[in-house]
């Protein structure tokens, strides 16, 4: 048994081969879209877990987070905006 038995390594055969820069860009865009959708779904789940925000549509992140901190009895973090 080697030290690398528990490390998952992708072989060259498993990595996608791109024919052009456009294919690579399209693949990257698809991965980024999937990442953003996951973040959006996470915020929807978070919003729905706060009783005062359940079912609201179009709640912005900055409007969702303060009630979550109040709901959980956690101090609201200090946010510095540089603009």
C-alpha cells in the first residue's frame, strides 16, 4: 500500500480534450454557469430557511444575510465597502 492510495488523481484519458480555444471557452463557460447556479440555489435555500423571508422572490444577497445573522443570534459581521 503506497501513500498515494487515498488520493484521487485524474489520468490524461479522463481530462477533456479541446479542439480549439472556442471549445475550451465553451467548456469553461458551462462550468462557470453551473457554479453560479449552485450559489444561487444555495442562497434560495438559505432564504427559505429564515421564517421572515420564506417564499419571497428576488431577495438580494445583502438583504438576505442580515436577517439570517439576527435569526441565528450571531453578531453581524463588519463589512467594509471600498468604492
